[in-house]
């Protein structure tokens, strides 16, 4: 209609003005899949996209748990854990992007915002305040185990339904990265002596005297 064309924001002299505060209906609802020509049936793409959204919510939560602990860590191992937690945060961030984009490739909609992630995640919510290192590490290891367990089940579903791309992402990236991170974190809660060895060191000192 000519009336809208001559409205102030779209008239010839004002076309450079940014059109802000626009709203419209969603173009795809969460949980729905659109067609995508990758030779996979819609029900297969939906099942794997749904699984990946659960994994995405848990991976975003685990990633954020790493940043929380990167900031809030304390004690004699402050520096090494401060650095390690941030390294793992960065690796989880890469996984978040890979998982989210795989969901879109399947024709789905990736969960994204914190309140939606909080509703979906299976990882227990930590307190807002600071906790001791062994508790921080226990929370991380528990979160990793939730992710690894569900990723393995989802990988089997992906393989069974012929979704090799999703299977490869889950096995090669998600499972392997999480297992590696578990090793690096878990070794910090092995109860090793810091100064006096359990037994041997003492005798050498006695012989010198
Ligand atoms: Fe930092």
C-alpha cells in the first residue's frame, strides 16, 4: 500500500535510518525440524536433534561451571587450576558450537539462552557462592559423567538410525574431549603428600644425622 511506502521511516530521504525494536512471529518453533536435504528421514533428524539439545544444555552448563570455578578457585593450587579450568572452558565452548550447529544442520532449533538451558539441564545447580577445591572438582567430575553417559547412549542411537555425522561428533569430539578433561581434573583429587613422602624420605634424613 502506498500509505506504508510513504511512512517517515521508509520515505526516500530517510532510508538510512535503522529500523529498531522490530518483532514478529518465530519462523521455526523450538522442537520442530524443517526439511534438510541430507538424505535422512525427518523422524531420524528430529530424534537426533532432540538428543543433541539435551546434550547442548548440559554442555553449556558444564562450560559455565568451569568459568565459575576459574573465577572462584582458591588455595595452594590456585594458579594451576585457574589456568586448567579456563582451558577446559574454552574446549567446552568449542563443543557447544559444534553441537548447536549440528542441530541446525539436522533442521532443528538449538537451545541457546540461559533460562532455557537451566530448565533443560540434568546437571545439579551449584550455589552462587564459593566452594572448596575438592567440592568444585567433585561437581565438575559429576557433570562430566552425566555428559559422557548420555553422549554414549546418543551415539548409539545416531549410529542405529544412520546419522553417521552426529555419531562421529559425539564419539570423536564430545566423548573423547570429556574423557580427557576428566583425567586432568580427577588427578587433582588423588591424596598425594605435598612435602613428606609416605615412608621413604624420612630414612635418608636419619642416615645423614
Ligand atoms: Fe580469566
